[in-house]
């Protein structure tokens, strides 16, 4: 690795991850949860960095730059500090929470930042990584870079929005003077991500983890009554998201004792109506925020790129795409904090490049798989015609774990660590979710190929990158509704993965052949994991998952069947 430019980047809060660039090419990007099997892991990405150094035989002293991506400073910068003080003063006028409470809140953020920096320094020492080579980048700058540098737009606005990160919750970015620059921001004191998270908790789920369940549930509810209350808490002013603090909303993840009135709403409104209300509020506020900023900075129809956990909301993306001022839209698939190390590398490299797929992690050869199977006394056989095998297995109601190539990054399994099943049986959502111990309100997602997508999804366009990474919902055609009822939600939408031949030729071929032999246009594609565990990383994880009957069979690298 000598004489090569090596950059290592990492983040050490929720969804800890690390990435590696060699001579300005990002060669690897891995999430700690996949190695240590702790979903959404918060902490230092120890195993990820160990894996990167070992795979590329890197001596730590040969690394040119180490990039810390969670925050650039422990304390808030002056501009942010001023904004927070102003918002605290305004907030105090609006409701009953006292200054002590707000200072506690601010101090808890400072305490977290201190802890994260000291944890990072400790582990750098452990890896003999020199502190002199360390660069610290802002959280939202990393989010912004993770979207901006991976699209091919010539002109765009980048939006970042999350619960919290380095004292901010949303920001607007423009590329000027060969630099990505923040044009405006809202702090964590105006975080709509917190509000969505608090409703997630009211509904009995975990914030920062189960927001997707709320999005799925929203389709069953009616928002009209509850939205009238929720609209009092958030608004957009001069291109910024602002919140009004009240007995229903405070800007942090609240316990029942913090916001008893919010939790009482559950008595008056059904879970589905609350979910529908918060989803509608999010859509209204974010769409207004985006539209206003397009008016402020571009005054014309424009391309936008998005990053930050809030944009993991597939229904929100669907609404943003409908905005008249939005031309094309790009989202980086690891929208949450997992994507920070990708952005950190790109901020330093400062060059755009294409993101064909999410396959930037570990892989296992057939020999490694077979050695493991022998060691574990597992029966296996080699196969040559995957689609024939799938047809036979599905006929016999077998659920298939599909494991191939390099580990994916991001929230979704995109066919390298995936569970496959046919989509003709509507009841699959009930029995397979039960079997996988999942309580999902959205049906399983479909996977198809670009040549069939138009038949299945209304207004699907070949240049729409959101379907490439399963990041948006689409209205389904009547053809699909009849053909594959299992993947259609109650509101007539689905959140597909559409594969281009160039991005994943193996899976494209399998799905094309499957269609030719059966006439079926999609398959169900859901993440290959145990209940509340991350997606499987290794063949051993896959075998363990099969042993607890998540799946009936596993196909490794399209050539080994157990
Ligand atoms: Fe974030």
C-alpha cells in the first residue's frame, strides 16, 4: 500500500460505520452493526476499521488522512450558539418549560459530543492511528456530501434533515467556488425528526429505529382531525424549519413524563390516525421547506439531492418528487448516520462519481462457503440454473435466503443479502412476517428489472434513481396489482427496487430469466436478518438464520444450495 493515497473515515455514534478510499476511489464502506450483530450500533466502529486495515494490508502509518465524520467541534460554533439562545428565548415565551430544562438539553448535547470525541481519540490510539492526520468534519456537511458527490447533476440544491447531528437538524447546501457551502440551517431545537420520533414512541415503538413502521401504518389512517393540532407545532419561515414548543412538543426524544399531553392523544385518536397525522405533517413541512429554498436560491425548476435520516421516509420522497419545482431527485441510500463516512471521504476528495450499487462490503468465495458448510455438517449441492431452482422452491412454498457477492450498505437489502419469495400470495405478509417475528404495516417490497418497471409502476422513469435503492414508493399499475398482490400496500403503492443491468448483471439475468419462464414480473425482496438483528453479513450468519427457520433454504453466490 506504499505510495498510494489512503484515506480512512469513520463515525462513532448511532449506525457507526467506516469507509476507505485509495487514490480517491472509495473501495470499501462497512457498517459496524453487520460485524458485531448489534442493530444500529452506537460506538466506535472497531471491527469495521480492523476489517479495512486487514483486507487491504494497511499499516496505520501509511494512512494519509483520517476523517472523523460525526462533528467538527465539541462545542457549538458561534452562529449556532446564537441561534440556539434566540430559539430558547422565543420558546420560553411560548410555553411553560423553564430555562433549566433547555439548558439541560443543550448541555446533554455538549456532553455527548465530548464523549464521542474522547471515544474516537481512545480508539485511534489503540489502532496506532496518528492524531496529527485527523480531520474533523461537520455532521451535516458529511450528510450533504454523501448525496451531492454521488449524483451526476450539473446544478442542484442539497438538503439535509435528521433528528440531530452536531447541534443541527436541517440545512440547505449549494456548491460554489469549488466548495459545498451551507446556506441556512435549523438547530436541533427545531427538529421535526424529534417530533416524528416522539410519535413513534407514543405508538409504542422505538425512536431512531422504528419510524418506518409509523410510515407504513400511516396509510391505514385519516389525518384530517389530528393534523389540525400538529400544524400548530411546525412551520417554515424564511426558508427555515421552525417549531413551537408546547405541551405536545419539546425538541428532544421525550419520555411520557416529559410530554403527558402528547401521550394522552392515544386515548382520543387511533394509532393509525396518529401515524397518518405525523406523516402528513412531515410531508407538508419538508415539501414547503424545499419549495421555499428553491425559490430563494434558484427561482427555477431544479435538481435536488437529499441526505439525513428523515429522507429515509419513502412516502415523503414520493411527495417531494411531485413538487413542481423539483426536476430530478437523488438520495444517497445510507441516508441516516451510517452514510457519514461516505460523505466525509467525498468532502476531502471533492470529486463527483457515480454510485452504481451499494456493494462495497465483505464477500465470501465459494471455497470459503463450502469449507464452512463442511465444518458445520451441512448438506449442500452445486446448482447451475438459479431461476429453475427458485421456481421449484417457490412451488414448494420454500422461503429462500439469497446470499451473493459483497455486503450492501444502507437500510435496505438490495439482493446481495436478501430473502426472496414469489409475490402471488397476498397472505405471505401475514405468515412470513409472523415467522420472521416482524410487525410491519407495509407489505414486502418487490424487486424487478428496468425493462419491466414501466409495466408495474405508474410514472416510473429510467433516470429515476430512487427506485434503484428502494427509497421511494410508487403507485402500482392495475397489471401489477393483479399479478403481484403481495407487494401492494392498502394505498395502492409499493416501494420497489428496480435493477439496471449494468449495476447488478447477475440479479438482472436471474429476474429476466425468471420472468421468461414464469411470466412473473417481480419477486418479494426483504432483508435477510433475524428479528431485531442487522442484515446477515457472513455465510455463518446466513446458516444461523436458516437454523432458526427464518428461511427454508439458502443459495450462496448463485451456485451453492443448502
Ligand atoms: Fe444525522
